């Protein structure tokens, strides 16, 4: 992904593309101009960068201080060293599946990583919610369950 929304980035990009005159071309001079002519802009950029590896593109653009980042596959994203550095993949105990890997919150407070907690299973808190919030007694909850209002017992037990 290449971001050149400001003229300073666009000018640098045109130099990397080998056609500095694009920076003063009326079709591309401002961001609004480039947006109006986006298909032409994309075609020009793709023609030049198609011959470069992703690593070389990022190197050239980064050296010119043009915001850019490769678009990763899921596998590449998960193997990025920043994922490990930010502790973005955590292991957690799942009540049905045992030990699993999960994605951590991208929001970090200091250097601490909070341990993930599993989401409640279907029906896990049904009775306590009905007692506390709906003020139902055991008999009313049982009638609702038998009548099918609370889902099937198999689903409540966490089985598909």
C-alpha cells in the first residue's frame, strides 16, 4: 500500500517513478485531481512498480519517506516480527477445545499484556441473568427451558 495524499509525497513518488513531470501535470497536481483520475494514477504506478519486488518497493518508498506498507497474507502477517514483539498471539485455555492460540487486543497499556479470557459458553449465565435481571425463580426458569424459550439443552451444554 502506498499513501501519497499530500503533494510532498506525490512529488517524491513521481521522482521514484522516474517521471517528475507528473507532479506538475494538471491531471495529478492535487489530491483531488489524483482522486478524479485515480485509474490513470494507479496504472502509472503499477506499470513502474510491477517489475520491483515488494521488499524493493518498500525500501525505495521508505527511503523517500513515503508512507507505505506491504499488504500481507494472513500467514505473512502472523509471522511478522512485530506480532511477536507486541505479544499479539496468546495462548488461552478454552473450556471445550483445551489450549488454543488467540489474537490479543491491539490496544496496549504500558508493557503489560492481559491474559485472554474465554467468551462465555451458550447458556453459561442464563440462569443467573434471569434470576438477577428478570427476577425469575427456579420454577419459572424451568418452565421457560422446558418450553424451549432458552434453546436446546444440548446447545446450552456447549455441544453443536
